[in-house]
C-alpha cells in the first residue's frame, strides 16, 4: 500500500488499514516502555533506536505496513510521554485525542495555507479560528484585532518583533529597540539576533517578575527611539505573570509599545475565574498565545494576536503564482501575507475541532484543573519531610521544589549562587533530575530561581499540564525524588556506601518504586478510562 | 471522549474511535465535493464553510465526535485535493497514505525536538534521517555534511541566508550580499528582508534559467564583499534547473559562496537516471530540499543540507532549562541549536517511515513517473488543436501551456508583455484559470514565462506531482481548458453570445464536462485501486 495517496474518495480506506497498524504499534510501544520515558539514558536509548530504524534509506523499501509497525513502535517505546503523570519537565502537553485525530485530516488532505486554491475551506476555518482567538484577547468595540497562526511561541515572538521593526521603519526610524525582563523566553533574544535588531536591553526582575521601576529606568535611556517592551504572562521557568497593568502604564508614559508573551498563560483567558490574572494584556500591540501548552494540541499550534489588524499588512508580499493582482481583484483571497512561511500546514483545523468539542468552558475547566493541581501539589511537597516547594506563589501550573538535602549541601558550600556545578546543593538537584531520566522513572525539569533569601538556586520543576492528573496521582513522584536524593547522597559517601545501600534495599521492600510505578499506572488507567 | 489524551497505553483506543469518525468524514466530504475543489468560487465556498463551522468558540462544547464529524466533513468537502488528477496548480503534492498515517503517531506522542527529555527516540530518528539526506546531497569521503529539518523551502532558504550572514560576520564582515536570479523563489527576497540584509542583487535569466555571464557581471560589482549566490534547481514557475556547474565555476572564481534552492528538484537525487541533472549541487554550501513536493509528505517536510557540519554551530543557543552545560557534559544531547524554532513537531518521523517503506528506488521510480508524465502531457497538449505547450524543454514535472485563442488575442493587442490585465491573450489565460476554479472543475496554476519569441506571456501551469496519474488521465483536463477558452471568448462577444451558447450547449450534449469528470473519477478509482 506504500504508493496509495491519502486523499480523494479512496484515501480513507487506505488510511484505515495503515492507521490501524500505527495505533497497534503505539499501544505496543507504550507497554514496552512501561514508564514516562525509556530507561537506560541517552547512550542506551540511542543504540536501541538506531538499531531499530537503520538503514534509514535502504535501496529497496520494506513496504508501508512493516515500516509503520517497526518505526512507530520504536518511537513510542522511546518516547518521553507527557500523558504519563511522571512526565512534567516542560511546557510539553499531552495532546487530546480529539486534536490528534483532527490533525490526521490535515495530513490526509494536505491543504497548504498560502493560497485559496490550495485550501479553500481550511483557509476559512483558519480565519474563523483566528477571529475567535483575537476576540478572546482583545475584546471590546473600539478594536479591530486579528491573529496569525504560527509554529509556536518562538515564531510568534519573532513576528511580533518583525512587526515592531516595520512599524518603526514606516515611521522613519532605522530600527526598534527591544526591552525585556531577564525572565523573558530565550526566543526574544534570538529573534532580535535573527532580525538584525540591537541586543535587547534587560529589565531587572524580582522574585521572577519584571520590576516596573527598572523598566522605567531602562526606558529613560531610550527616550525618543522606537521601543518594544516584551513582558511575559507565564514565564518558562516559574510560570509567573509579569505585572502587566503597571508595565503597560510605564510603557505608555514613555511612548513605548508593549508585546506580551503569553505562550503559556494565554489560555487562562478561557476561564472566568482565571482571566483576571491577565488584566492589562489587551493593552499590548501583540500577544503570543500558544495552544500546544495549555491548549492540549499537538505541536504546532502557535498564535500571535495583533491589536490592530492593519499591522498585519507589513507581512504582505506579492508572488504572482500565488496572489497576482488580477486574481485578487477578481475575488480570490490573498493569504500569502498571513505568515512568514509559504507552504503551511492547516494547524488551525485541530484547534477548530478542539474549540468546538470543548467550548470555552470545557477548556477553561481544564486550565483551572491544572492550576488547582499545581497548588495541591505544592502543598503536598511542603508536607513531605524531605522536600520543600519554593516559597511564594505557585506560577500558573508550575511548581519548583527541592530536596531538603540539597539545602543542607548548599549550606555546607560557599559557592556563588546560580552555578550548579559550583554549589553542591544545586549539583544534587541536577543529578537527581538526570538520574530519574536515566532510570526512566520521571521526567522532571530544572530551573534557576530566587529562594526566599534572594539567592538564585537550582530547583526541580514540575509543569503540570495533564488535564486529568490529580495531585494524589503525583505522590509517587515525590517519593521518587526524595529517595533519589537520599540514594545519591549515600552513593557520594563512599565510606558508608554499603550500609546505606542495605538500608535503601530494606526500605524498598516495603515501598519500592516499581510498586509505586505500577500503582501510578493503575491510577493513570483509571483516569484515562473514566467516562468524560 | 473530548477529555481523553492521545498518548500512554490507553490513548490508542480513544484514537481508534475518533480517527474512525475522521476517516468517515473525509470519505463523505470527498464524495460531496465530487471534484478537485468545491464549485461556486470563493464567496459561495466561504459562506458554506462558515455556516458549517461557526460559532468557532461556543460557550459549551458539542463533544469530540460531533466536532470531528462536522468540521472534518466541511474541510474535506471544501478542499482543493491534490489527489485528484485535475488538481495540478502548485507544488502541492498528494501525500502518501503511509506518510499521513505515520504523522498520526507524531500527533499522538507529541515529541518536541528541542530537548532530549521531550523526544529521546524521535530525536535519534531525526538524526538518522538528516544523516541519510545529507549523504544523498553530499556524497564522498572529503565532506562531513549535516542537514536540518525545516518547515519548508522558505525556512530552509531563510536559514541558509542566516548561516551565510553569520559566516560573514565571523570573518569580520558586517553582512552578506545575496545575489540571485530573477527566477528565484520569493522567499529569498523575503529572507533577506527579514534578516536585515541588503536587497538581493538580480541576475538575468534567459528562458527561465540564470545566465552565468550575467552572474559574472554582477559578482564583479561586489568584489571583496562576502556574497551568497542563490541558484535554483526546479523553479516554481517553470520547473527549470539553473546551470549549476557553470554558476558554481563563476561563483568560485569570484570567491562567492553558492546556495542551491532545490526545494522542488532535490528528490531527483533519489533516481539514478535523473540525478545527473543536479550535477554541481554538491558544490553548494547549503541546499534547500523539500519532501512535501516530490517526496509526497504532508506539509511540513523541509530540509536544509549543509556541506560543512560545523556551520550549524552558528545556530547554537543556550537556554538553561533545555541544554544546561552540566546536563550536556553529563551526556544529555543538546538539540536546541538544530532549528530556529523551539517546540518542534517530529516531521522526520513520517519521512523516516516513507524512506523505509519505499526505499531509494521506490522514491526514484515515483519521481521518474512524474517526469515522464509531464513529458507525455506536454506532447498531448501540442497534439491538441486548440492548445500549445511552451516551446522548449519540460521543466522537471511542470508543463506550461496556453489556449491558441490566447495567442490570437495577444496578436490583436499591442500591450507590453507581462501585464495580464493589459494583454487580452494573457487576460484570457487568467480568466480560464479562474473560471475552472469557480466551477470546481480544475485547479490549474499560472506562470509568466518567456515564449519562443522572447516575450513574457502568461501561461497555464500544470505541476504534475501525482505518483500514479498518467498523461492519459489528463485528457479531460485538456478538453476542459480548451472548451473554457472557447466559451469565454464567446461570452466576451456580446453580439454573438446567444448563438455561441447554443452551439456550446449542443456540443456539450455529446461530450459534457460532467461526463468527463465522471470518467476521470472512474480512472482515478481504478488507479487508486491498483495493487501497488
């Protein structure tokens, strides 16, 4: 069946057979993996995957069925699966089955969003999606907002800076100065570099948030020049929301524009109780808004909301084969200027199906679930004798925590804060994370962030994005981390290694990880199997 | 089922139900459409799609099954489907079912390619894919090539220019001057604009190909400055391949670097008889290579091959949460610098499955099929009394053709070439294309290109990418175009409109389009149903 095409009236029958093979291989790979990620660490996983997928370009093919069965099984067995409750390192969500299923239609029909004659319906669906999301960000009668679909927050931030540069140029300036917090996502720096803009000026943060008084000071240095201030609603490391109203006030006073990177936090707008946390976002000229984080879409599902629809015209471009003047005059829509890409997958399709399937409230409920789970998880961390959560507010659905053992080690060393290799406590935190990865037990993130004493320390990070995992489902994770920290310290003390190991083994008979993992798996299955 | 996640051991069961709904809706929509694209033109299609998909963000959801059934049916009914033999406008391929099925695994598992702990296996599969493709472009013992996965030719060209800029900067220059043919894809201009480079200098073309002597002249103007020459292997308008060995010689003589945009032509390398057409490509520092054109992947499947693997380091970037130094030292792979994106879909997975399923020869055979079909189609055009193909070589799988009636009209007007609204013949060509689109009968492209007399004229364009359509399956398309041109001229002559219509109606009783379309559909089904 390897020569069958996916479209037309016959494609679906071919796809039915082939996707059945894929689903079998996905299930088989998940069972073989038996955890949130494969055990053995990078070298072992690489060797096994390589053995399963080479030669990558054989002289003669092995057929569609064999290729799907083998390669999909290998990739499933070797996945870091965000649908596992112990996979919480990144803003890497478990996609909804409904969104993944809708995405199959995108692959099969293959509309390309750069011209009407490649995507007559998909283009309209995209327009409806972007209208709805633009209205969600910029409500009210005195705005005519628009939104663009992007490949993610990185492209949204890039386009935001590009639009700012072009507004500046249109006003006669040579460039635009970007000003952002030290808490901003690295894509802001990278976008400025790509676009040939000056290096962004840094605004100080305290407790993970931009300081309005620091912004005021920095903007004072750029009086008269076009400036784009980039604030964040949901920082990557801590999930914190910058003080948007205050920052918008400062920016306005200096005549600077504001862009808000709400790649993480944007979907709070789906929720009535949580939306007020983003108050002030509507004062931004552009807003980055991802739906492959708190929106449960497979990557990519990026959005850039634009307050003034006319701004988008800065991206317009003429290519006779796609948008000749006489075609446009004759009524063929011109979509080329809605992206910096040309051929473009209809990522709006899966978003459209998800918005309709769940509605605003359904999505809002799921966002609220994650926020609530994070608060409960932080409380459970603090209730654990060997762990503590970072003091202060929980950021959206991100919890930073640390083994108490790491604090004891940090206290024993006098290294400068922020250098994991120099501070023994930070080194323990990093080592615990890597050991859990190597053993295939948990995918936990890491973040440098201020402690209550103002020192920057390395923390373990749990980014809770699973729409159904509850804090109780994560008790096993806390035990894994605490035990791993204890074991690691034991390993480090060569003189007492033997007795520590024996002790750990004795303990493990009563409450071994494996049993915990089995229990968690049962929990997961129950959660998964619930009727919605 | 709208809250189920796609991963884990339970996701596949949820996906089995939901993808079944999707496949039913795809089949239903294709039957309802009954042709290569929906009839009625942009306004009618927009109205119907909008009615079927709004409200886009309801307050309460309608459930996964309803949302999938309705929205997928709407998008399928309103698709321009490249698996229909009459859908030939663009470099917009019908994706293989095996590739679309593999892509489902990407959506379900959602690996993100920016760190090992989000994609342990998918990252290795990508590395194997990029190694294989890098070797395909840059064979031989004295090179250490690499390749990057991109969102398509546009991003590949952007990254190629970015790498050139960074090489120039590393050598102490301020920027790089891009030099490209007037036949280059618009993304080259756009990339230079985005990156803040000088406007690309234009090299003259003759008969659609860059002139080495013009390149020599242009490069003479930039002596001493870093220059990147961009040549094309498979132009968008004509499918032509620039004279790569001669251009490489000229560039080398001037100390300029060469980039080849082989987004279209690159896959000729899979074929033993066709690969020699790309001789000289290995002299480029970078090569754009798309697999969502002659590679039958759903968008996106872009590649940028890089001759010197060390070059990729210009994209490296540090973000502590993704690639902290101590993690990298401890053996966690650092993948952040392999893209200008951060979160990134594993597009390599569908490519890997396709390479394995078909092998090099299977893909080569399909490329050869398209090239052969284009040659046969061009001959069939010339055999048609009312049509003629553009004189000269057929470009890869692209055939430009024109109703003879357009030539008669052009001869009657003395307008400047290249302005479709000013030349009556060109206006007829554009109108025929739009009418076929409006009537839902064919999706044919347009291109401005030189005729044998050296004048630039507007042509209809057929880009033949279907791996199983034969020239004989396209006879109906020729008749559609010829009849449409005749009808249109008739419509334009108000004084004789009535009799022409009657004549056309009489003719249509014997050989009506609808019957042709039914016949074509039968052909398509037969083609589809063949055992591979």
